């Protein structure tokens, strides 16, 4: 089994407004999905990230510069992630296809975690 990170991308400008009931329903879908993966032994972790964009560090002319991110010109942000266990890339993709994040213009980036020193 390999570990994969599912990075949940979204474009805030493209997200339609949601009522409190719609938001609760969506949260319930994510919870049910992750509970199902956990019961199968396929969930290794995951969290929603804050909406503030965090901080970015960049090396510029030998100096580390810190700034708020993402920049206004950024089209999409990573809104959260899941760590899942899967036998191979195809199995990881099959799991990602069932994630409630795939709606509207939102998308999922699938990255295999490389175990260093193993």
C-alpha cells in the first residue's frame, strides 16, 4: 500500500453562495466519505485548511521573504487535503473520484507520498 495526498483545489470566485443548511449538508458528505474510508483502513489523515491563504516564503536574492498568500491574481487555492492509502495510482484515483469535493469547478490533485529513507 502507498500513501497518497489528495489536495483539494478550489476557485473561490467560482463558488456559488451556500445557505447554512447547504453548508451543513456538504460537511456531512465529507464526514461520511472520510468515515467510510477510515472504516476500510484507507484514511491516513486530512483536514480543511483555513480560508486566509496562509503565508508564503520565497527566496529572493539570498533573502527569505515572507508574505500573505495567495496573491490576488491566484486563481485557485488548496482548501484542504486527505491522506489516503491505496495499492496503486489507479486505486488512488478511484478513491478520489468518490470524494464530494468534485463538484462545480473544484478539482483534486493526487500525489503519491514518497517515503524517504525506506
